[in-house]
């Protein structure tokens, strides 16, 4: 059946609200401009050329990716200023070098061993030093002598180009309040800019001082000394961002359309056709114990109080509460980045009307 209504779609389907998306992109572009920083959005959140084009049209100065596959796809489609914001995988240095021969590609290192491996490969690359400003996932301590030594090694290299400093305030996702997120953002800014100043006093120039996460960027008030920011999730938002006060439910631009396929007799649950491979298994905010919120009224941005996705199998989802077989529901994902990576395309809508379909480039 051909129809321009999302409610006639085969399910499960990933629905993208074009008006909400556009508002999110415009809001973040304006905030970055107001804070006098460049915006280099992380496209791993949406993996979509059309969304990246909208971000570029609003002033994005380049893009950030998580994988070389993403870098290659976007390079093939005209994006020529790319940061691969992932610690260098040494078995893939050759691929990075090949890509850097046709676009500006900045790679990331945080150890002497990685810098030495890049040197041994014998090809020029622009390298950013990964700094740990409190997330403790990767990166060097910005107050350590190691940070100074690695920056010096990169700056002195006859082959590699030292591009500057990069950090990620992923610890903002674990904050319990807006005040804590603001503190995380300020700590990141303070630590990385102090390192840039320290390097400057030794004659090492940091062309780039790059920070960011969506929660931090939604709440930060001061980015003095930072040159660029790299939020990604802000384009789509999700329930976790609602819980962090990064956005309201009415800002969330993606939802998963699913069908109720079974309501067993004498059971207190319903079964839907959206399982882990449609919603991801992200458990959402601490204490929620659910894998997706069900909209009571999408247009009014209200959620069901009791009906939630409480369990997932590969293709089955379990809802608390009895619904009607054949009923279609819209689910607000816990984590839009992971949910997006489960789907092949966005069904782009305005209201309930389908206006386009955009490919999600989710390969490895």
C-alpha cells in the first residue's frame, strides 16, 4: 500500500520529525555562535548525509566521526574536514593515511606507543592529543608531564602535525543535576585550556582546543579558550537527554513506530514488533528499568504513565499493560544514537505525513 501517512508504514520503522530536527540544529548553531566557538558536530549520532548537510548549511565547520567507515562515506559525499575522534587503531593507520591524502583528516593519540607507531608508518598525519578531563575513558591527564611530553613529541615531529587538544565530557551523562553538568563542562574547559596555556609557554601552539558533549553544550555558559565543540546527540535528542534536562520531550526528533502483535489471554503485558534490534538495549536513565517510553500523544509531547517497554528479545518487545492487537504506537528511545544504528533509514515526516526517506550509513 502506498500512503503518505506514517501509520500505514510497515513496522518497526524509525521516524524522524523534520521540524523538531531543524529546530534542534538551529538552536545549537546559535549557541555555538553565541559562545564564539566553531561547531563540529559528531555525525555518529545520526550517520545521515542529509542531516550533516543541514548542519553544514547552519555553519558547521567540519564533522566528527567515530569510525573510518563513517569518515569514508562522508568524504565520498563532499565533506572534506573530518576529525576521527577515536584513539588511533594501529592496524588501520594505512587506511587513515589513504583517506588523509584526499581530505583533511585529524586523528587522535594518547600514548607514546601510538605516536611511535604513527612515526614508524612513515606518512604525514595531523594528530590531536586526547585529554582526559574527568570522564576517565581515554586520554592523558592534562596536568601530567606525560601530556607535555606527548605534545612536545608531536610538535617536534618532522612527519606528523600537532593539531591541538581534544576531550570529551562524557561524564556529563552521569550527572544528577543541571548544576553538576555545568560543573563538568566548566571543569573540562578549565583543564584543557590550562594545558593549552602551559604548552603555549613552551612554544607549542594549539591550533585546536576541542571539547564537548550534548549535555555539556546544552548547559554550558562559558567556553573561553575553547576553539570548537563536538556535540552529536543534540540533533535528535532522546529520553536520556530529557532526564538530563538537555531538552524537553517536544524536542525529541526520533521515534520508533511499532505494532502491537500479541496480547496473551490473562497476561498483564502486550507484545510489540520492536525488540533489541529496533530499540537497542540501552537501559536509559538510572532507576527507570525500561527500554523505551511510549507516547500517549506525540503532538502534545506526553508519555504514557504506566505503559513502557520493560523487556526486549531480539525482535520482540514487551510492554507493561494490555493494549489492542494491531494498534500502532510511537516509542521515544532511551538513546537515539544506538537506536539509529539499528535501522537502515529515517522515515522523515512533518506531522504524520511522510516527506522523505534518508539513508542511515551504519556500516563498519
